[in-house]
């Protein structure tokens, strides 16, 4: 059991990420911790795991745990990447225990070797990270974004791992399919009222049930809010007419009629009191609920001939340094194709899409835009979002920049922060705005949804689905593959293969 008592978390700028939160994690719980980018999910897990957060936040409250808490961070610390795999797992390994755990969770024993941790793929790093914490025989598991950088096979493996655990766990993930299949409870962190009020919701349901119930609540709440607002507006309009009528009569009454003047004065006093009551009523109206997924942006229409050859690639060999990743790669892409390239970790998907980007960005007959996995390849993080997006554009575009960022729930303060201070999800959204402002008709996307929250990701997918141009992408996001791509290719050592 893990008990959280009156936990309040405040960041360095004084913004509350969590306020007076209490919760009990019980046996059998598989709790998904969800929320918009930068809302404090990782911070909560670090506090529960007794990790240092002093450099960027503070907290008060208490944590009680019956037993040992094991924590899997988002990424392996730099200094541990230089260790051998066996030394990383434990300085002295009980191999009977190790192989029992590996057999139980389906990890190939050949993974354990003297290779350095840094040589492993993203999926392999997650597996050895889990092995390391399971060797501690934990009573509670905390998993922070274990789905990052996983290929489809490893994602399915991870789902089975989470669902098979006997000890309770809390996990953070952006993968909606994994959330739907694994979670039996939801903790949802939100920043309401333009990120000025921290709010957390617990629901002892599956992810899908939570989303359906939440959507129904938002729709019902906003219908009531709209009805109340319309009714008040009618009352205010009626009041204004009465006020104007009394005011007119006061201004035109004869000075020779003091009695009538007194009556009108009393009437105006009553009318003003009624107006004050109506103004006070505004504060009591049901408030419109603006969820994080309320994203209202779209691409402009693009004119791209469906038969135009966007790409006709023939590559004898795909290499990363001296290592041959794949051979005999052929890919033809036409006008409005939306293709996605999938495959195992480390097989060269990102290497391939970088080659495609270099070719397409040089073209003058199309307007291509590129979103890499590593945003720093194209983002100047010393600039603010407004400076980066407005750079070199007309003065008329400055309003568009602010409008688009506002539609993606950036506050005025965040628009003027350096990009380096923002979350990975916010950086992704900045690049999405750039693709829109640049008027791109060809989008080259490497894991475009990997850093987006599971609530905002569906809206971004629908925007890409509605895009009338060409999309060439790499993704492990199963919802992205299903909803955005009309052609899926798998990359392996023998080349690209269309999946029918």
C-alpha cells in the first residue's frame, strides 16, 4: 500500500501543480497518471520515489509506504549509460533470481552481457531498466513514460508486463492503446483557468470509460453554461431597456414636477439595484469547461496534384556509420499519400527519414516541412516561441502566431519564455504551428505524437488526418498509424515492405 497525505507541489515560479491531494494505492491497482505536458506527472512520481526535485519545485505533505517502492525514470542517467548491462542491473547479480524474472516477463537471456548500456535500443533500455528494479523485489512500481521510444513489438510486451504484475503500480504514458488495455484507475492532472488553478481527478475506471464519462460531463456542463448565459443575457437586455427608459424620463421630466422626479429617482434606484443583482448573478453561472484537448487550429488548403511524384527513392544501402541497417530500399510517394514507416527499434527508420527530409527540403516545386524526433535539430531554444515563429515573417503574421499558440493552450507567459524552459510536448506544438504558418504541402514527421498527452493527441491526429497534402512519417503510435496513414511500410534489413 502507498498512501499520499495532503500533497501540495509548487514550481519555482509559484504555480501550484497539485494542491492538498490525498490518495491510497491499493493491491491490484494499475493507475494511469495522465495530464497535459508540463503538468507535473513526473514530479509526482519522483516525490513518491523520494527523488530530488529541489532544483525546480517544492512540496509539502507526507508519503507512507508499506514496503519497497521501485521507480523507472523516463531515461537512464548519463553516467549509467557507460556501464555494462550486467553492472547496470546490479553490481552482484543473483543469476537464479535474474533468470527467473526474465522468464516470467519474457526477456531473452542473451540480452545480459558486457555490452555498454548506451549501445542498446530504446526498447532494450526499458527492459533492462525494468529488470533492474524488479531485482529489488519491490512492493510498489512507479513507471515514468516506459512507452517512449518503443517499437510495436515491445509496446505489446510492455502491456503484458503491466497487466501481469501482482504489486500495485502507477504509470505515466502517452500511448492511448496501452492506457486502454492496462489501466484500471485514472489520476488526471489538469491546470484550469488558463493554468492558474491545479485540479486532479480520480476515477476507478478504465481509460476509455473515463474519457467517455468526461466527454459526457463536459458536453452536459457546457450546455447548461450556454443556457444559463443566454437566459442572463435576455434578462440583461430587458433590464437595459428599462434602465434607458427611466434614464430618458429623468432627463426629460419638467422641473415643475418634483413629485414625478422623486418617483423616477426611486424607480432608478430600484433599477440599479436590479442591475447589480444581475451582475452578481454572472459570478454564480455555471462556468464553461475548457479542457486541454480543446485545440482549434487547422492547416490551410493546399493545392497538390494527387498524381505528382513527391518522392521516387532507390537506395542500395542504408547505413549508420559503418553499420549496414537495410538494403535495396525503394519508395515512391505521390501527391496526397499519407504514409507511415514502422519497424523494430534501431533498424534505421529515423536515419531513413532524415535522408528523405534532406532531399525534400531542397525542392522548390513543393513546400516541405520537417519535425524530427530531436526538436533541437530545427528549434532555436534560446528564442521564445513568438520570436522563433515570427522570425522573418510579415508584421501581419505576428497576430497569427499568438492566435495559434493560444489555440494550443499556451499562456501569455509561456509564449514569452525561452523555448528551452518548455516541455517536450509544447516544443512539438511549436513545430506544428511552424508547419502551418509555412504553408507546407508535404509534412515529414518523425514520431510526431510521442510527446503529446493522450488527451491532446487525438485532436492533433484529426488535424493531420484532415490535412490535404502529403505526409511521410515514422511512428510507433498505434492510433496515429490507424487514423492518419493510408499506407504503412515496414522497414527491415531487406528493405521497405508495404503492409496490406
